[in-house]
C-alpha cells in the first residue's frame, strides 16, 4: 500500500461539509449496506476514486482492497480489525 498525503491550505478542489461537530459511525467495507447510498451503490473497484465522508469511520475488514486512483478522507479510516 502506498500513500501520498496532501495537506490543502487554500484553493482546495474538494467539497467539504462545513459542520464542525459530526459524529462518526463505523462503516465496514465488507458490509453491502455501507455502499447503498453512494453514487455507484457498491464498493469502489480498481482505478476508481473513494471519498470517505466526515460521518464515516471506514473499517477495512477485507483481505485485499482494490487499487484505487485516489482516496479522499474527510472522516476516519481504520486498517484491519481484531473482531
């Protein structure tokens, strides 16, 4: 897995929810209901982008994720779980 972190100071080209106090909910990659309200209605596949909303803590509870073009994290992301 390779990460390229970008910290945007000004002139950002991403939309962001302006609410300051957003409660995060654990969302599991393997759970089909996680993706129901997304544009695709399914998990992203190779070459696609992923945006994790502020209200999500996305838990990567699968063996291998697709190779994504870009991941934008406004919420949280948890790699692996012991459950």
